C-alpha cells in the first residue's frame, strides 16, 4: 500500500483550496483538520444551525491547542479564517478538491454529487466520505467519474490517523494521487483500497456491531459489554462507539452493508435472526430518537 501511495503522489496536483459538503460531525472535523494544517476550506451545509455547530466545534478544538501551548492566539485566529462557512456554491469554481460528507443515503449523495459537479471546474477532484456506499455506485450519474473517489475519514477526524482512499471502477490515478496527497497534507495516513460496500474498515467493524446488537437482543447489559471490551484492550466498547458514530449513521450504513452482504450482515438490518419483520437493537435505538452524542442521548446520556 505504501509503495502504491508513493507512486500516486508523484503525479498529484496540489490541493490549494478544498471544500466540504456537510458541517456535521464529520464535515466539521474535516474542515478543522484542513484549516489547522494550512489548507483553506469552504464548509457548505444547507442549514445555518449546522454551520454554527461545525464552527463552534472547530473553535473549541483550536482553543484546546492554545490551552496546551501548541498554538498562539494569533495563529488560532489566522487558522480559523481558513474555514469559510457558506450556504451557497458561490466560490466552488476555484476549488481543487471537494469532500462530500452529507447523510449516509445513496440517493441524497448522488443528487448532491451531481449538483456540485456542475459548480466546479473540469479538473476538480470530487470525493465522498461515505462509510459504506460503493464508490462505483455513487459515480453512476457523474459526467466525470474519473475525477471521483472515496476519501473516508474516521471519527473524531482530528484524532484518527487513518484515511481510506477508495478507487471506483472509473477512478483515475490522478484523482487517487491528489486525494492521497491531500490526506498527507492533513497529517493523515492514507491507504488506497478497492471498492466494495464498507471498504476495508467497516467490513470488519459492522459484523462486530451486528454481534453486539444480537447480544442486546438476548438481554445483555450494554455497559457491561463496553467494560469487558475495554478490558480486552479496545479504547472503547461498542455501545459508546455507536454513540460517537451516531445511531442514525450506523443504521443507514448497516442497511448498505446488509444489502451488500445479506448473509453476513442481515442481523443489523433485520433483527436478531436476520428476519425482515423484527428489529435489531440498534434500529430500535434509532427509531426511539436515541441518536448518540449528537442529540445527547444514546446508550448513555450526555450533558
Ligand atoms: P451528520 O448527521 O452529523 O451531518 C450531516 C450534515 O449534512 C448535516 O449537517 C446536514 O445538514 C448536512 N446536509 C444534508 N444534506 C446536505 C446537502 N445537500 N448539502 C450540504 N449539506 C447537507 O452526519 P456525519 O456523522 O457527519 O456523517 C456524514 C457522512 O460521513 C456520512 O456519509 C457518514 O456515513 C460518514 N461518516 C461518518 C462517521 C461517523 O462516525 N459519524 C465516520 C466516517 C464517515
């Protein structure tokens, strides 16, 4: 992987201006990371309050750097100006690379990607931060599918080193190269992976969530499972991790995984035995509006 990444990077067009679509958990984190490493980024959402939240989160992270003595107040102010919030596509004509980070719904993503493609230049690289949806599938309505690939960050973006760069069937080497180089410029460790639902990490992670959901349906205590998995050596247990990810995102991603691998992932989408009419514990949480940290109530309660 390292060798492939190095080959790609030689041909990379540098990303001088980036943009992110969506100012949620991931979009806000991506904007902060890009700004903090010196690449200006437009942060577009369709909701004013989402942009406010994204900016608030970025300010908080910059303030922590100042508190720790890693950044001066002047530098913080300067880096914050690297994030330009917007509700419109106005300046997208000058953007080198776009990261799409809207809801995990293939139809919404396809529509948003086609919309942004009409606003950017012919050289602009479009990427998606989708957790699970095949990149080849997301490319199907694009006029320039060769300029499109996956750029999958992990949550929280400022702490997690890995970025999966996903090649769709039509993705060009140049698109992969620019994305790998941008990930490196953001201080991340990119790996180039092939396309399939869930890519590499979520193909491993989602069966684990499915196993956890099954345990819940059989009456296990989620806090105990978390404690046990922490003692096993994981930084956090599955219930807490699901709260961090967002139960809505986990359910939507779980549906994509169940569609892609029905025999293995059925328990996430259709209940304990993979039956269509029963619900999984994770789905029940979502349907009871327990979305995790984003609305302060998930498996645990938050301030
Ligand atoms: P989120 O719900 O926190 O944020 C989504 C944001 O997208 C919202 O602010 C919403 O207003 C905005 N949005 C919706 N339609 C839009 C449009 N047309 N244009 C611009 N903005 C729009 O979700 P999130 O957790 O940040 O997830 C975003 C993407 O990142 C999903 O594809 C998800 O699967 C992926 N992802 C999530 C995680 C995670 O742990 N949460 C990790 C990796 C990848």
